[in-house]
């Protein structure tokens, strides 16, 4: 348990919001190509893209809380 507050949490949240914004922009910029696909493929693409950003989140949250990556 943390004894003193650290800057990791507020800076981590800012970094997370910036990275998520960049990720959203990148996925949305693919819409001219993805929009030409069959509706079922579009649904699968956006479902995978909507969940993929969660994969590195666990380690990042651990780092924000403890300062270690694992």
C-alpha cells in the first residue's frame, strides 16, 4: 500500500487518455476502407478494435499503482 501520493496516477491517467484518443483516431481513420466491407465483417472489426485496447491496460494499471510493470 502506498504511503505517499505519487504523480504516477495523474500522469498515467493523462497518458491513458491521450493514447486512447490516438487509438480511437487511428481506428476511425480506417472507416473509409472498413465501410466498404460486408456489415458482418465491419461488426467483427469494430468489436475486436473496441476490445484490443484493453490488452495492455492491466500492466499499465499495475505500473500506475506500484511503479512496477509486472
